[in-house]
């Protein structure tokens, strides 16, 4: 049996959570020109740096995260200078989805098989980061879906939807808010929305609630 990987520090977990909040909810900044798109990409590079250096539990995960990071960086630079290109937008969505999915799998491993020195509060930080990553992965898939099949999603105003709109839609769906300003009209869009609406509350109920319930009770917290 291979030894458990060392736990990331709370400082790195907090930094990851802060960067995730910035990249997930700061997407509209890219609508204000190339310069702001580059700023957004720079913040994403921060996510890449933290992820690759601190969250790879083994060499395989490290290589996967590096590959996903390179893909994301290349797609991000293309998008920064060709924001009106559907191909560049699609590449960005694919890069975002790939990187966040790789990081989500890595962090889920830390939740399923936590290192001995990982305290409950650190597991809570990981769970919060994983929740944000779930919304990011679904947002990327929704963005790709709308780019590939325009009209899969429909705004109540009748305006064309952007990938930034789909990131917003993903989190609204994940939290089951149901504002109704953007709705799935395609068959596969409805299936995707239904899947995310199930995953969101299930994750909160099974993972977050369980961790909160055992906070401070685990042996790792008694030392």
C-alpha cells in the first residue's frame, strides 16, 4: 500500500479558495477588453501554480495537472487576443473545463483518502474548493454546448448568450436558485441542467454536512 500524500498547508488551501472565487465569479471582467482578459488569465495562472505545486498527490496527477495547465494557458492567451472568435472561446471553455476537472479529481482524492495530518477544518476548505470546481466544470460544459449548438440555452431577454453567461447559469443551477432569466431549451441542455441540479444539493448534503458534523471530533484534531 502506498503511503498517504502529505497534506497541503492551510495557507495554500486558503489561497486556492480565494483564487477560485476570483476566477469563477470574476469572468465578466473579460468583457472589458484585452487588458482585463490578460488580468483574468494572470489570476488563472495563480490557480495553476497553486494546483500544480501543492495538490498533486503523485507523479501521474502532477503530469495531468501540468498538461491541463499548459492547455489552459495556451487557450487563455488565444482568447485574450481573439475574444470574438467562437473557436477561441471554445478553446478557453475546454481548457477551463479540463484544468478544473483535473483539479477536482485530485481534491476529491484528498477528501476520500485524507492524509493523516489533514485536520477537519482543512477538509472543509477542500470541500468548499471542490464545490466551486463543480460549478466551474459544469459552466465550461454549458459554454461549450452553447458555442457548438447555439440556442441550446435561451435568455428571457432574447439576447445572445456568452460563455460568461453560462458560468453564471451554472452556479445558479448548482445552487438550485432557478431565477428563470436563462433556461435550457435543448434536450441535452435540459439533461445537463438536471444533472447539475442534483449534484449540487447532493454534494452539500453528503460531503459538507458530514464534515461539519464531525468537525473537531476526529483524532487528527485532538493533537
